[in-house]
């Protein structure tokens, strides 16, 4: 997996491959700080020993069966306050890729990707801020491809969904092309398209469903995402805004 056949200008054109590492995000951050990589560099591994998701959650993946990688971007054109726009970019790119293979693909706020209501992909974005702009962004992606069976019920993979194995390089090439295309849309100022796409595929949008916050359950309806990346919901107590990890989906 050290040679990526992606039709891109810069994303994935420089590759750092390791058979095993603790975290591709950490490796990418170390290389970036040492000025050893260019924008679009891909750090990819067959297995992570300490892979993680949002807010330190563990990311579990069988060795060599899935895609676990990080991409380095330098969105110095993007204000720090607009950091969630990078979530639009990556979520839209992954969603577009999966729609080539499956129906019923949805984005579960803030940036998990579901197929048939089960998690197939997790995204972790870690930014370095300088002044008022994002100097560096490490985009970590874990995509379940050929793993069969998981330790938790709400996860799935390409193989689980279709009972066959897939070419990981082909999927990765498609995904890198979609990431670059979405990123270039953001860079050109076309945030409207990305935001509309994200909201169109947002899991449980405009649906009445059960949620939990601070140990209390409530019925709410997702209306969208505000400019700060907070989830906007209507409830019997009025409109509410939730930060990451402040609300739990009960489904």
C-alpha cells in the first residue's frame, strides 16, 4: 500500500507507509512539525496500536483488513472559527465515495459515516492554530473494508454488507480524489455546496428521535448545524445547541 494510484494534484502524491504504528495522526503531526512533509501527504498503516476517534475514543480495526490513514492539509485560508468547514469537506468526500458502492449512506454528526444506520467510517480532525487561522490540519480516517464482524453491534464494513472482499487501493484512490475535490471547493469559497450536501445526508435530520444529555433523555428533532459546528435541535424546551459529546443518539 506504499504506492497510491489516485488521479489527484497533491492529495496522496507523497506517501509515508508503515506496516504498524501507534497513530497515523500522531506520526503525521510529528512529520509536519519537523517540516518533513508537503500538503496532501498521506500517512498510512496496516494497523494502529493506539488509534483513536473523537474525544479520545478508541478506534478498533483488524490488521491489514481496513483503511487507516491520515492526510496533512494546510488550510491557512480558513479562519480558526470556521474549523467545522473541514468536517464538511471530509464527511462529504467519504459520503460521495461510499455512494459509489452503497445506498443509504448518511453522516452522523459530527463526522461518523453510516451505511444502513451502522458505522462504517470514523473521522478525526486535529488542527494547529496560528493567530486567527488554521495553519495545519491532520485528517484521520478509519474506514472498515474487509473486516468481518465487530465487537460492537452498531459497526459494519464493506464485507459485512456484501459478503465479499474489496480492493482497498481502489477504494483509497476514489476517496483521495473525493477529498481533494471537496477541499478545492472549500478553498475556492464554495462552502454553500458542501454545507448543503452535509445537511442533505445528515442522519436523523427532520426526524423526531430519542436523545440523551447529562443523563437525561429527551425527544428532539435535528434541524441542522450552526456556524460553530454545534448540532441544532428543536425540543419541547425550545431550540438547543449541542457541542461534541454533549448529546448521545439513542437508536
